[in-house]
C-alpha cells in the first residue's frame, strides 16, 4: 500500500533530492512539500528539474502541515528539526536529514554544535555494523552526514576486523559545493569555486568528526579513535571523493586486509568494493545510491588507503534516507533507488 | 645583458608556460623553440595564447638546434632529457623540467622510474634548506616535480625544526590535469574529468614520492621518512592543493610549530605563510609563482595539517625553473615573476 | 514479453548511455554488448558507472554476434553502420545512433559527409510533425543528431504554424564535450576545455545543418531554409543549450507565436514549453529524456528567440533511441525514461 | 612621473582586477583602496590573490577619501558612480567601470536602466572608430560593458566598411559568472552553475544592448541597428565567447569582408584577427588584455559569423580602463598590460 509523504525544506538541495528519488519510488505518494520563506510558490520555481512534480505548491513548514502523513522527511538547517519532534509525535515515521538526532553523546554535541541536545535516532547507514538491524521497524531515523558516512563506510570494515589502527586516521575529502546547501555565502559563489580547490574547516573543526568517531566506536574500535579530517571544495556540483588512511595493524597480511572489506560488503548492493588496483571516480556514482570503494595497502607508508566515491546528495543524504525508509517500512531495500551512475 | 634562450618541448604545457613567463622576462631573448612531431609548424598553432610569440616557428628538437644559447630549457617527457646532456656539454646553463636529473639515489630511480640513471643536478626549489645556495652559479638545474615540491615546501620547515615526525606523513593532493601534460589518454578527456574527482597512482606508486623523501632528508629528517601520497584529479585546468599532515613531535608547543614555518619563510617572496585560521585556494596562485601555506595544529588528532596552494605549471614547474635561472645567472630572483594570482 | 537486446559500440559514450537507460527499462533484457578494440574486456572496465551490468563482457562487433536479438542498437562512428545493414536483414528492429541513415538527400549526404549514401530510416524524434506516426511499427530507426534534434524541436512549431521565417535562422549552441564521443583528440583534453569556451565547426560546416534543414522542411517550411549554426564547447560533461532565433513572420501577434509552441507540445511528456519569462538550464535535464523550451518574442530585434536545454546523451541520443524503440514495439512511450533531471 | 591612484569598490571582482593590473603597472602608485561594508578590513581578506598588496587596508568609499589622487577608479554598482561625480570635480582623471556614464541617449538610459541620467564620458574602447582620439587627454572615462565592447569590437569593422547589414544582428555569448560581480544571488551559486549552461536576460532585455547599438552607430551604421542578444552563463570563472552574426551586405566579396576586419585591426596590439579558418578560445585570453577575433563568411546562411574571445575582467573591464588611462595620461598604451593569456 502506498505511503503518503511530506517533505519539508523542499526548496533546498537535500529536499530536492529526496523529492527526485521519491518521484521514482513506486510505493509512495508525495502529498505535501513545505518550505519557509518560499511558501506559496510552486515547487518547480525552486526545483526546475523536477518536471513530474509541476503540480505541487510549497506550503509553510509547520507541524500542522506536516501532520497526518505516513512518512515525514525533515530537510532543515541544523537545530530546526528538534522543534518539530514533539509536534510530530503521532507521525508513524519521521526521517531527519539534519544533524539534530545523529549524535549519541551530549558532550560531542556541545563541542561541535552547541544548543539543545536531542535524543539520537536510528542512524541511516544500514551497511555499518548493526546498522540495518537498528532500522528495521524504526519510527525515527537520522539520515547521516554525507562526509561522515563516506568516511565511516570507508573504514568500518577495517576497524571491525581489527586490521587497522583507528588512533591515527587521516581523511581528506574532495567535495562538491551542493553539500553546503543553497546558502548565500560568498565562498559558495560560482566565480569563487570554478577553477579552484578551496579547503574549509581545516584542523579538526568539522562537525562530521564526532559522527565518524561514533560510527567507528560502534564498529568495534578499541582505544582512541583520532581523526585528522580535511574537506576541500572542488569544482563539481556533487560528489565526495574521500581518501581515508589508517595505520596497518601489527601482523596482518594484505589478504586479511582486503578480506575485511570484501566480506563486510559482499552482499551489499549499494556499497561495492572494487578489484585490487581499481579506484572509483565520483562521476561513476552521480545520481546513484552507490558507494564505491577502492583499497590499497601501502607497506612503505604502513597505511591502508581507502578511496571512496559517493554522491553526497544520494548515498550521502537522500538515498540513505530512502533506503532507510524502505527498511523501516518493510519494503525491498532497493526500491526506488539505482546503483548506476550518470556518466560521463 | 640579455641571455639567449632555447626552449625544447615548446608545444607542450610545461614548455608553453616557460615561454609565457620568459615572454615577460626583461633579461632574456627567446631565440629558439623546438618540438618533436610538430617541428615546422608555427608555435602559435600549439600555444594560441602566446600572442607575443606569433613570429616563432617550431624547430626540431636536436642537439644542434639547441646548441649555442646561453640558456637551454628541456621540457621533455622524462627519460628524454638524458640523451641531450652530453651533446649540450658546452651550454652555459641547462634547465631540465623533466625528472631525469632530480634524484640522487640510483635505487630510488630504479624503484620508481627505471632505465638509465642520470647524475643529479642542482634542485630548483630555492626555499628548501640549502636550496638557494646550491643554485648560485649552477650550470645544470633540475626543476622540481610539481607535486613533490609542493609537499616538500609544506613540510620541510617542520622537519628542519624537529616539530613534526616524518615517519608517518600523509599527503592528499587535489590536482588539475595540466600536470599530466598534453597526453592523449582517455582518462584525461574533458568528459572524464568534468564533474568528477578521479584518484590515480594510489597506494604508494607515484613517482614524486622519492623526490619528497629526498627533500625532507635534506631538510634534516632523522629516522624513517614515510609518506602516504594520494593525488586526485579535479576539474580545474591548473593548480595543486596539497593537504599534508604529520604527527606532532613530542613536547612541542603550538607556538613552536607555527614559528617553524613563519621563520623558515619570513623572507621568501614566493612562499608565504598565511595567518592562523587562514587557508589558501588554488585560484589565489593561478599564474603566479607563489606557494601559499595555511597551517593548523590539530591536538585532538595529534597532527599538524599543512594546506598549500601552488600553480603546478608556475611555482610547480616553469616558475621554479625561471626563479632558479635568475639565481644561477645572478639576476634579481623575482625577475619576470609575479606573486599575484589571477582570480577569480 | 521482454525483448532481447544487443548494443554495439558499448564502450563509448552513446553506447554507455543506451545501456544505462536500458538497465532501468522493465521490458528488455540486455543480452549482448559489443565493441571493437576492447572486445574480450569486461564492460565495467569501460563503463565503471554501470554497476548493475558488471556481469557483461564485451564481444566483437560482428554481424554474427549482433544477430538473433529482438532489438539491435548500433552506436558506431559515422560510416560504420551501413556495413551492418545487409547482414542484419533478419533483425526485427535495428536502431542506429550514427548518422548513416538520417538524411533523405544524397546530395546533402555528399556535401556534408561523403562516402556511400544509405537509405533513410524512420527518424527518431517523435515530437516533430509526423514523427511519431513514422515510428509506429518501424523496423529501422535512425536516432537523431543531438544538436540537430535540439534545434529542430526548437523551431519546428514556429515553422509549422508559419509564425517564423525559416530563411534566416541563427543557432548558437553551448555543448558539452561528451557529444564528441570518447575520441583521443587534443582539443577534447580536460586541460583544453576546463575554464574555456571553445567554438568549432564555425561558418556552416557542421554536419547537423542538413539534418535540421530536412526536419524543418518536413515541418512545413516553405521557401529557403537557411541556418547559421555555431556550436561552442563549454566545460560541462553533458548538455546542449541551444539559442535558436528566426525572424518573426509578418503580421503575427505575440500570442500567436506562443500558441504555436504551446499547442505543438501540449501533450508531449518529453518536450515542455516553460511559462513566459522562464528559460531552461542544462542541469535541469541532466540524465532526463526532456527537452525544455523557453520562448521570447523580441520585437525590437524582430526575432523569436528559443532557448532549449537537452541532455545530448539522453534526449539527444540514447533517450530518443529508446523512446523510439518503445513506439516501434508498441510499449508505453515513456517506459524506462524519466522527465526529471539530476540537479544541482 | 608616477601617478597616485585610488580604487573604489576594491573588494569586488572589477575592483580586484583593476588592482591586479595596476600592481604590475610601472607608472602608478596604488595609494588608496576603498569599499563599502568592508571598510576597515585588510584588502587581502577580500582579494587573497593580491599578495603584493598585503599592506593595504580598505577605507570607506567617500568623496573625501577618494579626493587628492591623480587617478580615481570607480568600480561600483551602476547608479552609484553618479553621486561621486560632483564631489570629484577636482580629480584630474576619473575612470568609471560602472554604466553611469556610458550612454549618450537619455532615452536609452531610461529604457534599460532608469533613474538619473548622467552625462556621457569618453568611452574606453580605443579600437573602435574614433575611440582612441576621444581618449587622448580625456579627464573622464567610462570603461565599457564587457559584453557590449566584445560585440561592438566584433562587428564595428564590418559596419564601418559597409560589408554587413546591421539591421539584423544576432549575438549569443557564453559568459563566465565573474561578470555578474560578487553578488549573493542563488543563481550565481557554484552548485547552480557547475555542469550547466544557464541563459539570462533573454529576449532583448540586457542592458548592454543600447551600448552596442550606440557603438555601431558611431562606427557608421546607417539605418536601423537591431540586435538579438542572448547571454548564457557557463561554468568558467572568467571569459566571454561572443558569436555575433550579421547578414552579408549585397554585392560584397569574401575578400572585402575579411579585409574590413584585418585592416581595422592591423595595427592594434590588443585586438587581433586570426587567420582564416581559426577561431579563438577564451582560455587563450585569460588574464590578457586581448580580444581575439575569428571570422567566417557563410554564404549558405548569407551571414558573416564573428567569434570573439575576451577576458571579461581584463579587456572587458579593468584592462580597458587601464589601457584608456594610459592613453589619457600620454603613456605608452600597452604599459602594464599583456597580450598573452594564461593557458591551459
């Protein structure tokens, strides 16, 4: 039976991508789309690519408008989801694309976000250890941070298998500016990004760091989890290419290392480990719900190098949300999602 | 007195950039340009942006054609410079933009390049410890590898001051495809690069690794120098943004760390350390001979993070070559070079 | 009942896009993929984004391999399709993505292509006047040239309604380099295209000109059809933004002009006319089988201006081919195709 | 003798480019830089690429601050320059990069801009007929609109020689977003521009249209000057590639047409006509003060096609301003300017 859906933040990038995927999903009916300052305008004015949703008009983002749907997606700036939680108590399923319900540690929340801490919800990355089980039958789901889930998926198999040392992780990510949202900031202007690579949040300040740490601890990390994390904006609208490295654990063989990743994802449709010597490009996952992982063991550097490509708006956000929804609703997990990217 | 100059490989990207800079250099006369398969064609057919050099015709790259100039630039595929060395014995100054004369270790050459080892020449990065002294009066100069010099400049001050541990360096670079030269390879086609981040030479195979190691040893590294090195092609024609990290040495303070870099480059016009909290973009050095360095001390990760922006064709190659030429010839070091980038 | 399909030229851009769309098509089975020099290699080595087709191996492009399928797609360089025509006489449906069967005039073929003229097949643009009827039950279909069909769709309604003068058409197109195919040419290298706009085939030499003329004559053009046609490569992997203008016919009103386009495409799912004052972007049709048309009447210039956005690989090539296949096979026309673009 | 200079609007793109060029100009001293909301901040915070100007601090844009310099550059949003005119009466030379003093016709001003009309100043495109003479000794100069001067330079020779018909001009321009300034608008965000071609001001509304018309009338156009003008934003930070076409005048030969352009620009260093069959790319003029023109005569379409590449911020704005300044001050016209682009 078709589920009725409401999407808030429908004028933004994350909201738009949720709608693009839902429009191709056979088991949902997009009944309501909401926005803040653009309420009253046609959706298509803000999402001109969503031709099949030309009939929809943006309504105001209020608990009343969002109420009465089988599934509610919140695609709001940080700190705004929380205020809807109480009001949406009767909603059968709420999926938050924001950060408010991702962290389990109030201290980590305080250190990286601040403001009111909200209870953690089921974390929307089914391929992490224990991830899928937590989503079965879930009624409240936190979609992941795009950079966080990319790095967590990159390293969790090695952590779980004990073949890497999580105390000295280094991750550097090439990311497209759509991850920053439709925000009017000078550093996100096209003239600033075109032809340039622009680092930001250098030196341990990025808010996705505690989210990675939490995921790797959940994956079985023992001892400290320390992460040097540097994102770099590059001139592509979408995509994350994460290069994540960690020291090789003592005494493990190359085969043990590769096995850790291959076995962890052997049955996963949306997380695929490439053959030895192959590494992914972000174009290969554009528009797809796929994380592609390439793995190298660099004995000279004593590090495992994991290169992972993800579409930040799909597997990083909207696809993760819908994959999680499918699990929560008992639908086939891949419903409405594709593994094939749009390339070139 | 004006020096007469010949540039081989003049139809390629490195050769073209050497010519662009020489065209603005008041102390040289570009007398001869050579190429291989394009000999006989006008230079402008291959370098349509060099409007002031419309009168030049490409001649064949032979020792005879290159002989008789005050300065000869070799901008040839690696492995080809060596064959000209003997033939150019009488040339007062030869500057090689290729790799043939960069490495001092035959073992490193064998491991990463193979083929005939050639004697090392003065290394064209004056800002490295001892670098400038070696260039004064030099008659044979090896311009650096663009990625190598970027990472070496990033970390040498910390190595020299003993504030970082060089045994576990991780460097990830966003690089533009001009660094790969004007090569007809499928993975360098525009449709493959546009909208995508593409890793290559993952896992310790890149040929610039021994060059970095050599530079850091020369800078005073004690014990092992180990480098995890991952370059990522991103959709910008030029530029390198290198994120280089190394563990903080025991017992050093944040101020000691920052001092190491600020003092090392205090008097350098072309290597500039940005104030705390600031990090460079590649657009800021487009067309300039400048390396811009941003520095963070991440105590939670126990790593120093150095983000450096360079134009691979200028400070990474042609600018380094000409800056070195200026030193060798006794000219003011900045002659014909600019610190200002072309942005946005 | 599912149709078995073979795709030749499967290692290229057009072939890859046909496969991407077929992989999402519920009524076909991709049985055979072929290539020339890459025969024997896995498809995924050349199309790493087609994750669902990892099991396929490229076979040689021979009549024997292509025989025995319900539908054969030819995605070969110009001039190569013709040689398969005879050999594939028994194939129920052959769809050629190349130019060999597009033109009805041997003279036009000689003037713009040369070599053996082949008989014209049903032209794969159903939204042109008479286009759909010709495709019903067709057994041989010529998919359109991407630039040609974009301009033809832009202007056909005005020509058919007699509201524009086809004797002085000017079309300038911003096009992505994937339209040029996976060809190893210097001018298609990423370093040449990034940050630059590059014209080509200026001054009336582009091979799509006779194809446009043919389509507009078929649409009812009386008198001369003259077209100034200039394509410009711009730094986006995919997409065509065509600005097509023609003089306003004498005595027609603005409303008559707008009506011509709105009525022509009123019932078309894949060709949509935007409201007055709105114009499309290529990002809005990325990956979609949609042509979006914006229309302005510029009385000061006495010209109708039509701006049309198309994904060259979808509505311009592979989507047109599959839409045409659907019609020929009696399937719902939109099967396996989407109207929604992947944006941002 | 060195001239003292003040630059207002120094935090923006046009102001930044004026400063970049002035920093390389041997006959000026940049004494004062001003901005509006950023007054008090270091220039380098807004122009991080201008490394040689690190010592400068932004002052408020007031007549008092701007007074007392030999040359004042105004790089302000249009409509703001006018208010400084009276206050700067004593300034020996004022150069306005805005639109306020470009148009000679109050009616055209009203139709396209509105608000107070200001007296026209000497127009800063020396290569147009009569252009250089008007600038000799000028004390008030209006730098051109970047799109306008590109199209005017493209067509003026043909108009002046009577070999084209100016009553039915069509110009379509691929333009980089830096031309729109550092404005916080959603449609200028990187995620909106990357991978997309975006038309704007379609249908005769662009403000540069009357400026082109004025220039072509000044060049000798007889009868109507009608221009269909469509700019398209494409994903490159800088650059204009203008495709301008006009009907061939009756009875002229191909040689007469080509002669018109070649003779008009035979002695111009900064406007160069390429040989027959060659057309320019914007990368070839990046950072240069050069307009490159390619010309085709398309007899089948009965149109002359002129493709011109310009860097919108240099020859389109800042370079034109400084070239004009050089003329006004009696300096060699090319002082501080380069003809060579930064490519690839």
